[in-house]
């Protein structure tokens, strides 16, 4: 994550992992979520914060989930339905449950199918927000598989040349297992920046760089501006402008819709206003393609090659997807998760409201 | 394609589709390729030119293929081997055959598997160049499936912060069928521009825009420059700079390597100098997920919504991936394929050398 998005040290409060897990689990249970689901939802959020992905951890997401449960926009006790199934595939109606809680079982189903046929692909629709989808991709990596997860939600990104937003930020995540290097884990929006980064920028007082957003008429903003208010901007597809390849970010956003929304037999939100998240889970059993050891050793060589590649002037080292997140996890497990003091105030308010013990900080 | 890459009208010669097919087929046969393979290779190249994707049609590619056959770097009569297979997957050693000729049979295998299990995934390595991989994705779309093809080759793209090139341009293609709209077909390099665009820019005298390439030390070039010579630059991942999201283009390039190279049990070229192309073919049988008619009608609604979205100031209309290529195909089937006069000279030379009839132009 760029420096500008990080919590300024004077505003940060460190929270121990276990304390955050307990409080988040208890909040989910107060929303009516059964214990196991509450534990899984807390795990996704806390793992995301441990890995340094602040945009999709407790700070930005939990309060919106709580709000949605309170307004009955999320179903705390969903009964999912498998609408269609084949040896390698399934399509699930998530019954309005929260995506971060149902993503785990959906990926487990893809993994089970991959064990039988070599590949498993599951599409799920009608769920709430999916959080950081890399979490679900990693579940497959832990089973000696390559895992992919994508999700589509909301109407924020204006296609190349368009004056109106059509797509969500439609992230793509892929994870693959290693033997000795920290695992490969890529998880990124197909827009120039994730929607949550705008809120984070506002909270930490950061400005937006040229090419990150368009004005409300679809004209890419090519100067640095303060974080704008909702309704005053659209996000741009990765690339930013046509000349820099925004048609590729736009095409990748459509790829996510095809593999998630359309394969599930439903429509994007722009054509289906009640639309909830549509997601795609894929597990590729490495042993069905090649030797697992060969795969892992080859990937280790590659990742080591990448992180030891000669850096360009002004840079200390080359990173690979998953490496900085792995390093953040080591630090945060030992030293606690840094939250903005404003987020701690929210926890104090919500725990008081729900008659729960206060969140323990360090 | 940006205007700057198009053949200037005064330099273009129009060639009828059938004439180009016959000459290209005959050239492949002179290289020792059996008739059926020669026809398929010509089909991939000519379809690519018909769709207006000049970078990957006869102009840029055929002469390099001829050169490779002459130098025995391509095997005209490959015997592929299926190294490992499961109900939904297969891994193929392509025996040094040309990718554009073997890509069709590889996708057919993925389609056959998808008919049985819902999804089919095939990895193929040790092939020559794959051409425009969207061609193979479209094969699945014609069978009421979603098709994906990706390929990795060469060492041209410097990862974010790196001084050295590590990846190829690693394109991703996806196609999906429609009922009444021109089909969805996305096919794009995960670099800011495709390698072939540099050669094309040199041929048509176009300059490169800021953010398209780095200098030989990995520093992104942020001003407009003439097309540089080989060795004087690296390509940049989609995004261009870290601030504009080049780490996402870089991660997508690695995604292509994981699904193509590593799943096939082999290594990228940077770690395997004899390395040839590694590719990934996936077919998703729509009927295994939902009703085919629902899928097509939904996708039609979406594509129509996209092309009728209000355009931003200065733009006539919003396009979607596959629409301009469809329109180019209608024009070129009727009016011939525009080739640069320099390409016609090459055809005249090679047909003379191989004792073939001259390419018929309009």
C-alpha cells in the first residue's frame, strides 16, 4: 500500500490479534450470526488486517456490515441453495448472507470438486460483501492447489470513454503454494484504486493522484486533488486513461462479471438494482497437472528471483505479490494491529451499545 | 487500437481475405507443415487481421515464423504428448510446434473435457508463439462456453521497481457467446502495450507515449519518445508506474505464469533459456452453471447497455471488448485487409523465393 494511505503513527493504536478476534466475533454474534459463522467472519477481517490490507479489514468494513445487519439488508442465518451442479462446478444462491462468512464454504466446495476432477469452479450470487477475496484464494493454496477468487459488487467504475459508472471495482485474487518462500498471493481491484481507498484517504488526510478518478462526467482528473465526496466522481479502470490502457482494466472488470455474474445466471447491479455480490471461486489441483514438489520448487525459484532482482534507481528492492503482506503479518502478530484512533472510538461505542466488553488495546 | 498504430492510408494496400489465406497456407506448407495445420495456422493469422489486430496478424508474425522454421527453431511436424490428465484437466508437451497451429487442438481438448465435467483446463508448454490468443477463447464461445486463453513467452517486461525485464507481455483473453450482440471478446497484454506495438510504431513512424516503457535501467520514461531500439528499453506492466497501479499489471503477469508455466510443471524463460511458450486454455460449459439462453440474453443486455452508455465529452460512443473488432471484420471481409506496402514487398520476396504465386492484392 502506498505510504499516503497508512495510518499516521500519532493516530494509531495497536490492538492484539486475539483481542480483535474476540470482539469482532462477539459483535457478529450480537447481529444474530451463529457462532461458527461469527468466528469465520472475524477470521477473514482480522487476517486481512494482519496482512496490512487496511482497506478491507475491520476499519472500513465492520461498521458497514453492522449497519447492514441492523437494517436487515444482510441475513444473519442464510440457507444457501445449490441451484445447479456438475462434477466440476456449482452455482450457489447465498440467500443474502454476508460474503466474508460464506466465501469459505464456497471455496471448500470448489476444493472438494477439484480433488475429484482436477478443477473445481463455483459461482455464488446474492451474498453481501466479500471482503479481501485473497483470503479465499489462499484456502486453496493451503490444500496444494492454485486458488482464484473474484467478486463483483456495486456501481463505481466508469468504462473507458463513458460518462457514467457501470462496474464495481471487481477485484481478482490468485494464490499459489510454495515450499520455502512466503506464498504468492495477488489480490487487486481492476480499477486504478479500490473504492475503500477513497474513504481511507479522507480519514488520513491524503490526496488522490492524477489518473485515479474521473469527474462526475467521466473526464479523467489529471491533477492531484483532495479525496472527493460520493457522487462527485467515478473510479477509473486500471490504466486510468485510454492511452495508458484503461480499456484493459475495463475488459478485466468485464471478465470478472462474465465469470461471476453471468455464469451464475444473473445480472450486474446496473441492470439489477437489488443485486448483491456475485463471486467466482476456482481451485486447480496441482497434482492433476504436474508434480506438487516441482511446482513449489519452481515457484520458489521464481519468487526468489523476483525479490533479488536488481532494483531500479530510488528503490530498495523488488517485491512480489504476497511478500509485503507476509512481512506485515509477522510484525502485527508480534506487535499488534495498528488501528486509527477513530476506529477505536467506534469500537467503544458499538461494544457499549451491544453490552459487550471494550476492545482491549496494547 | 490507437490511431497512431494504424497503417497510414497512403501506405496501405488492400488484400482479399481468400487471397491472403491461400498464400499463407502455401507458405506454411513450404515450411513443411502438413496441410491441415497450414490451413489452421493461416486461419488464426487471417482472422486476426480481419479483426483489425494488426500487431498479431501476418504483418508482424508470419515473417518471424518463417525465419524460425528456416532456422529449425520450430518443428513443422510436432507430435504432442499428454504428460498428465484428469477428468477436467490435461498438461501437454507441444514438441516445439507453432502455437498458433496447436492452440486449436489444445482448446478443443479443454472443450471436450468441459462437456463431461462442466469445466476443462489444459496447459501446454514447449510451443512456439501463440499469436492473438483471443482466437482460441472464441472457439469455446462458439460451443456455448466461456473460453479463456493466456500465454507467457519471452523476457520483455520489468516488474514494478525492477531494473531488469523478467516477464513476457503475458496476454489474457476471454470470450463469451451472445444471442444478438457481437460477442464479447477481450484479448490484451498485461503490459502497458504489446511488444509488437513497438515494431508497428517504428513501421508507421509513431512515437511512444509517456508511461509505456522504461529505460534500460527500469526507470519509467515519462515523456513522449520515438520508438526505441531493442535493448534500449523494457516494457512496463499495465499501470506504468507504481502510483498508477503497475503492481497490478505485474501481478496479472504472474497470474498468467502460475496458470500456464508453473501448472505445466515448467519455468519462465528467465530461469529456462530454451523456454518456449507456455499457455493456459479453459472452457466453462455455461449449461453446467445456468441456462444458456439466460446467459446470452443477460450478456446481450449488458453489452447493449455498455455501447449505449452516455459517452464522456470528446468521445462519440462507448465501446466494449469485441465490438470494434467485429466492425473491422465486417469491413475487411467486404473491402479487403489493409497491409502496409512494406509487408506486400516481403510477400513478393518470400513467394518468389519459395516458387509460389504472388499474393493477389485488390
